[in-house]
């Protein structure tokens, strides 16, 4: 941080998870902050929960799980008993049947049938023997990890429905991030062998977890709570402010100029600035 002489003030652009987490940590160290949010109603950004006719809807992230215990502890610190733990119940619907996910051997075999199971295993063996060299697309990467047949049955249709574009257009790097640490061998081990909790939390495969945490009123409750804490300290999140200009002086940011929904122009000066 810039100032260290008692005149430190941090201006944070965005009241999503990143912006409000930064504000929360600075608040714990008694560093004054100003948080600016474009949305006039909701904090939380892509992790907000919106309300419509008494019902709450999650816009983005809907499961809380981290390999980092420090992050898990932060969530508990903010929400306490309002942060619930729930068993995961996920199903893949394919050809009129529901497949348990993470996969379970008996369920998968019963639904696919012995012939299709053998085809999938043969396809996987072929992919391991003759992988796509230098995979560039989601299709290339997933075929290498699971074989073409399983890719075509599960990953292709699901991914294209969710993201609305061909798996040939999604990058291999994006696939590796979304299906991180998962391949056919891990799926088979998970389906056939008794599950053991890894000694190191970092070794958990996110895609295969069978429980997760969830705020009682939805993900947005986390960020609404941080906003409430700020309000109680006399530092409410400034809602409905769109950034118009960022002022500089000799290579350093000096202030952020915003406009309210009513058209009023405001200038927010600080010693340090965070853009989330």
C-alpha cells in the first residue's frame, strides 16, 4: 500500500467477491476504504443472489468449496452458522436414464449396458495410445483424457448446451481449468474403489467432491453480509456508481470519477486503488 502515515485510504472499484473480500480484509486492519459498485441494487457481482416475488435466484456460483483452508475459514468467519454444509446430488441425463455423478460403477454399467461400456473403454485405450498431439480445443483435450466415445456422450453435449458454442471453439487451456485434475483413471478409481479422504486438502479433485457449503440464503448472502458490516461502520458501499474517468498524476492514480444513476458526478480520492 502507498501511504503509511495515517493518511491511507483505499478506493475499491467493484463490490463483487474480489472487491468486498479486499474491503473486508482492510476493514479488519482498520484501513479506511471506499467501495464503488455500478449495480444500483445488488452487491456480489457474478456471485450475487437476486430476489423476485419473494424468491431468491443464484446468478453465478452456487457451490462453495475451496482446496485452500484459509479461504474456507474466511467464509466461516463472515457467515458463521449461516454457512451450511450440504450433500451433493448430481445426475447426468442421457438417453432417458440418470447417471450418478461422480460416477458409480454399478449405476454406469447398468445404464450404459455392457456393450457400450466396452466401447467406451476401447475408445479410452485408443486415446491413450494415439492422443491428439498439441491439443488446442476442448474437444482435443477431453478426447485425450476420456476417449472420443465418453467425450461425445457426456462432455460435448453438456458443454455446448451450457456455453452455447462448439467444443471445437473452446480452448484446451479452458478445458484443463474446468476439468482440472480429472481424467478417466481418476473417474474409474472413484467409481470402483472405496472413497478415502486425502491427507492433504490440496489433493482433493473438485469435480468429484460429494458435499459442498452453501449460504442459507444463497451465495449473495456472503457479500450482502460484508456490505452490512461496512454499513454498520459508517462506510456503506456506494451503489449505482459507474466509473467515468480515472485521474493520474506522474504515473500514479489519484482519484476515480463516477456518475450516479441520477447523473451526479463524484470524485473519490485515495492513496491506493483496487480494480476488481
